[in-house]
C-alpha cells in the first residue's frame, strides 16, 4: 500500500497537470495528414453547397481562417456552417489537415472540435 502511494505521488510530481496545451501551434506549422490544434480568426465563409458522399447528401462550406502566421481553409459540414460567422475567434482542437491542390486544408475529422473564444 505504501509503495502505491509513493508511485502515485511520484507520478504527479513528474507529470503535473497542464494548464496550456503544449501541442498548440499556428497555421504556419500545420502539415497534411496530421492532426493540428491552433487558434485563428474566421475571415469569411463561402456560400454552402450541396454534396453527396457515402453518408448521403449534406451541405459544405469553406471558411477562410487566419492567424499571425498565415491563412488556410477550414471545411465546415452540415449544421456547423450556421454555428460560425466571419470575425469569430476560434480554437480548433485535434483538427485533421489534408492537402488540397498543394495547400493545407483543415476539417474536424473524427475527433476534432471547434471552440469559440472570447
């Protein structure tokens, strides 16, 4: 029992809780075929268009986002299109980056999320 407590206490000292995400990056650091976490401002959102994929027909729109290091495209699907507006500051957590016509493009992928920042 004492050994378990010592190990637990030791682990807490070695791995303290993190207040900031050390994986937080910026647009200039994102790379295709990787997940990315960064903050940006939505500059504009294109008009939604209908697309058909293996899951059926849905709406998709491209948001242009930027930070101090650059600009990229965020793909918004379905209900997400109405949630965001130009001028909003957002944090993308665990977004999926793919290459589209030689440029990185971000979507939420399977595990990503968007948080609106104050």
